[in-house]
């Protein structure tokens, strides 16, 4: 329990310290040392709690003591619950005040609604419901702890150097870096709380803290655009928060559950699933929780909040909106996967909703990315799309599909955080985040370009993990007969080839007369991007060990029908071949780096080359600069149209599913009234 307390409380303490620290000379060492401690603690926690078999860690109320409340003479967990309730009320008041001040009244209404509903329920009935286990840590939780602790802490370290340059580029504006680092470390603490909480009221508390951190960080620059985008993110996540609260209330009122424990919800769902029972109230609970996860994961029609979040500093995009916060949404959906209900193309229920929303989001977000030349928007749409694929896999509700979802979470977190940070460094040094301005980056910033090439290769090329997981996802969709999800993944995956290769070509091109400008990159940025590049390669090589050691045992516990010894997604021989391919790629790159016996010739440019390989003498005796531009399919797949279609389809899915659930519950209620409560 001690190391878990460190993971949650230590970032919180550091956040408070950094809020008071005003000097760079003190802030940098504190962030770096703290990041190293958090990363090391997360690795230690994962190793000490790792089990190759199905063996999870449970902590009851009497065992939960974070060192600030004594369990002697009382229940520390219950005291913490009341403290959380008070903080939730205070956060709701803060949102209400900010919403009124900025005339964003919907934010105030949503915050008031969920706070009043939860407080009423807690005081009226919730306090009577006992929670046996407040903390539940399985292998999936350990994976998330590693992602948050290792990748999250590295991003915070990267931010030390990045925010110095950011402050320099915004000279004359108030220095709000103490608030920035306070929110970053507070966010880490909240994320640790989400992935280890078994009590859904606790999870909801940490869930809302991440929403507030995201809100303040998106609006960090306090420009009108940043403020509007931050409120859009807040409102959409508050919609998910209202669904979360409604699910908690239904759980407390449900005669077969009467518990706030996620494990109890999953057990009930699996039991009903095995019996072939489609229980309306339980479906509503699962559907509401899944809806909360969908909003947090920025799935259509809520993806606009993540795209608007790109106005925030790059470390925010990497930490909150790529590697961790949005992963909280898919974390919850994947957890719910065994309990999503009876699956089938024509069976309307939570699973149907999750599959269709994820599939539609994957396809149309991928198509929208085609028309983008802004690197952060490409990464944003790619993030939304891949979260859609993870969501669709979770919606399938089979062990094979969930294996794909978990592996995609791992690979995406590492690779996408690397790409976001590389784009941030490039922007500060070349003055642009536009892909078209990255011509010849390999000549200007060879090391950074190499890191970016590794990251892009990790997103769509064999033998890296993202592509392997997509292959396995296709097999899972075929095996379950989900033809629409299959088509969405096939066409969406084909689209990703276009936008990644366009970017890859820009980076790897050699353009004449480009000077090396890497000297200005700060050492914190090099250290973190280098580590993430190495981690991308290491994860690609070692993914069979992650699979067999962490993911497969988790599936054996989550899906009672899965025999751990016989469960195979990819054959061992294929995994070994892919590992060897990765190693060969690395060895060949090292052997051939900088070695070529080829003679360089002047470029032919449909005119007289002026000698610099950058301009040629045109037909009108004028110097014409060389310009190479990618095709962005603006006419074929316009961004607005792709978003509009995705919005219409997903809204129709939500309307269909929730109207069906409501009508089912009304019908069940009428039946009980007519029969006097008889079954």
C-alpha cells in the first residue's frame, strides 16, 4: 500500500510545491527529480505486483490508508470518501462561477446538475451502501500505471525545456508556468487514482479532476480561442460526467447490485451474459458508463474538444490528449467489455453502441486527417481514430478483440507521445508546425527527424506493434461477423497509409543548402525524445513478453470462457519473426548510417538549374523556386464534411440505443406495476 500512496500523493505534493516555486533554477531540478521518482516508483509497483497468473490486488476500506488518515478507530476509506465529496462540491462551485463569468452557462448547468444529483444520492442512500474493496489492481491496471508513470513523467521532464522556449516566444505575457506544472503533476496523481479505483465514486472523483486539469491547460494562454476551446472540452466532458453520475445512482438502486464496486458490475454483467439475460436497467448502467468513456476518449460526435485542445502547449497535447487522459476513457470501456451485453449486429444495446461509434470514428477521423497539413491536427485526428479502433475492439466483447485493444493502448501511448513532442521541438526551431514546412528536416535537424521517422514508422509499418494489433483486430472482427466494423477498419487503415507516408516523405527528403539548426534544442527535450524513441523500439521487440506476461493473464481473469494456456492471438513463430525484423532494421540502419559510395548529381528541374538545387531559370527568364507539395484531398474528403457525417451517424446511434434502453426500462416498470412485483 505504501508505494501506491507514493504514486498518488507524491505527485500531488510536488504539484503544490511547484505552484509556489517561481524561479527556473529551482523548478527544473524539482520537476526532473520528481519525474524520475514517479517513473521509478511506477516500475517498482508494477514489478512487485506483477503476476504471470491470474492474481489481482484487492484493498478493503480498512486497508486503505494513505498516511494522512488513521484507520485505527475508524475507516480511512470512508473518511477519504467524505473528503472527496467536499472537494467535488468545491470544484462544482468553481466551474459554476467560471461558467457564469465567461457566459458559458451550459457548463455551469451541467456542473450543478451532476454535483446536486450525486450529493443528494450520497446523503439519501449512498452512505448506507458498503464497499468491500476500494482498490482493485489487475494486470491491465499495471499496464496503465506504467504508461502514466513512465511516459507521463518523461513528458513533464520534457516540459522543463519546452516551457522555457514557450515563455521566451510569449515574452511580455504573464509567466504562468507555476500553474502549468501544478496542473501537470496534479493530473498524474488523478490518473493513478482512476486506474486503481474499484469504487466508482472514487473513480468519478479522479475522473473529474482530470477534466478540470484539461480545462485549465487548454486555456493556458488565455486567448479568446483558448478559452472557447477549453470550455468546449469542459462541457463535453461534463456530459460524460453526468452520465457517470447517473450510472452510479442506478447502481445504488439496482436490486441485484446495490454497490459502487466496478468489480461487482463486471461480475453481474458476465453472469447475465452467460445466462443470455438482457436486463434493461443493467444495460442502462453499462451504457451510461460507456458513454462517459466515449466522451473522455473524444469519440465522435465529441471529437471536436480534442481538436480544439491543440491550442495548448505541446506537452499538454502529449500528456493529456494523447498518451494518458483520453486513455482513461478507453480504459473504462475496455474494463466494461466483458459486461457490454449480448453481441450482435442487430442487437441494440451497449455493445452495439460502442462498436458502431468506435468504427465510425476510426473511419471518418482517418479520412479527415487526409486533408490536414498542420502536424498537430494530423496527430489529433490520428489519436481520435486510433481511440476509435480501441473502442470498437472493446465493443466486440471477445478476448481476442480486447487483446488488440490493450496492445493498441500500449503502442499508441508510446509512439504518439514521441511524435507530439518531436513536433513541439520542430515548431520551436523552424517556426512552424506545418508538414509542408518540414521539407528537408533531415538536413536541418537530422537527429530529430530520425526520431520522428521512428515514431511514424511505429504508427503504420510492419513489424511495429500498431500494425500487428490492427491485423489481429481484423481477425477478431471477422471471427465475430461484425462486417461494418471490419469494413471501417479496412478502409480506415488504408487511409492512414496516405497521411503517414506524405509526412514521412517530407522528413526524409534531402534538400540542398540546409544548415543544421539542432544546437538550440534543450537537453531535456533531447533526453526525453531519445528515451521515447528507444522505448518505441524496445516495446516493438518485447511486445510478446507484454502479451504473454500481462495481457493474456488479464484476459484469463476477465473472460471466464478463456483458457489462459490455449489463448493465442498471434502464433509464437510469427511473433519471433517480427522481433527479428525489428532487430534487423536497427542493425542495418546503424551499419549503413552515413555510408554511401554514390556520386551526387545536380537536380533536373524542368529548366536551367541555378546551381543551388533550389531554383531554376523559367521560360520567362525568371528565377522560379522549387516547391514540392503533397496532395491533401481537400475536395474529396473535406474535414467539415467528414466530421458532419460522423456526427450525424454517431448521434443517430446514441439516440437509437438510449431510446431503446429507456423504453425497455419503462416497459419493465409497467410490467412490475401490473404484476405487483412478481417476476
